[in-house]
C-alpha cells in the first residue's frame, strides 16, 4: 500500500490482518482445551508467547500501514 487509499480500504486491510491473528490464537486455544497428558501447560505457555508476538506484530503492521497510506507518508 504505497499510495493513499480510502478509509474503508485501510480499515478492511487492518481488519483482515487482525482476523487471521485472532484465528491463529483461537486455534491454539481450541487445541489447548482438548489436549491431555500434561501438554496443556506447555501449550498455555506457548500461547502467552503467541499473544505477545501477535500484539507486537499487529501494532507494527498497523503503524506501517497507516504511515504508508497517509498522503504525507510517501
């Protein structure tokens, strides 16, 4: 997205990114609730790292998308 886009396009771009991150976290949560044998603790700990990585990635993604789509961010 190297040129200025409408608010709707920007919003859908950001929403699409958020949705795949949410799906990945939800998938791990489902697996954690169904697995047994002591692996659930390890999966919960992995979930914390995944949440942090997605938060950091999302903030970076939105920031870069906003700067690259604004009229002054050429």
